[in-house]
């Protein structure tokens, strides 16, 4: 299994507080059967791609020293903002620094008016954006079909294990379920920040997703699809299905 979304890198963001925690997170991942973990710290905490890559290399050395059989891959979780796509290609964090796929999150409460422009600019640079945890965004909870527009633009979609497991509440769990059953999601990621609470729980999320989708589809989301991303190849996806909206009333 491959986790494409983690905050395992110590001293980088609000994730692993120290090296000891990062090593323990790595051990927890290995126990679950993870072979590869992408370190994707929030880029707004540490807006220096070269420094992130150095830190990932040094954590990988620590993993080897500890006998951990996990491969770490450099990445970052980018926040969508207008200046992001203005950066030169080599300064935009992409998985494994291949310039092919990036992880991008949106504001939880409001979808940016710059969305289409930034997505387009990234694509012109040859980068395919993977949208992090859209099931947690207010606009998607209200209307999951918004995700169809993003897929139509050429984006890929990553859902959080915590959402599928209900850790963020019933509305987000239901939105994640709708996205899974309508082929609106391509990856499961733990978005693990620490050892308890928001941990590296990809296997647990996979098992919950397998109950909804079956083992084969769930496996794709934690193994086959992430492997394609890390290889830098083009990912073929299934046509997403439109969700027939029932009347859903949510109060915020
Ligand atoms: Fe994250």
C-alpha cells in the first residue's frame, strides 16, 4: 500500500512534532503493510521545495538506520491561491519531484474564484492536480456533483481515510460514501498528522472502503493508482457518475 497524503515529516508543519514521532508513524505504517509513504507537509508552513526534499532525504536515512523498510517520497500539500501557479516549475512541489502530479487543497469553507485559472496554469506546466479531501469541503458536502466538474477539468481526487471512517462526522462520512460509489475518487490517503487521532491509518480506511466498493476497487485506491502517480505515468480513470441529489438539509 502507498499513502499519498501524510504529514510525517518532522519540524515541517502541524504534523509529526519530532523525529521520534515520525519514526513511530513509519513503524505504524510498516505494520499495516505500507511500502511507500509520500511526505506531503503543508507548503504554506514551509514554502521551500528544496528544503522539503532535503528533509525527506534525511528522514529516509533515519528510517534506514532504524531498519524501517519504507520508501519515502517527497511531496507537499499545496493550498490553492493565485500565486501558486506563477512559481517556476522547479519550485512547485510535485510527487518525487517529477513535475507530473501535485497534491492541492482548497479552503474548507469557500471554493476559490481562482480555481480554474490555477488548475489550468498547473496543467500547462504538465502537472496534474490531485485534489485533497474534497469530501470535507462545504461546497462538496452541499453538492457532491461539483467534483464532476473538477474531474472534467482533468483533476484527480483523494479522499481521507478519516472521512470514510466517520472521524469528521456523519455528513462528511456520507459525502465520502457518495463519492466512492459514484467513481468520484481515485486515491485514499491517511492525511496522518500524528500517532493518535489523525494517524497513518490507511489499512483501516482501505478496509472500510472495501466494504463499500469491494476489495478490488479499494485496492486500486491504496496501491495501483498511487503507484501510477509515483511512476509519473498517465492514470486511466473510470467515468464518474452523477449523484442524484435527494433533498439534503445541512445546517452550519
Ligand atoms: Fe493534509
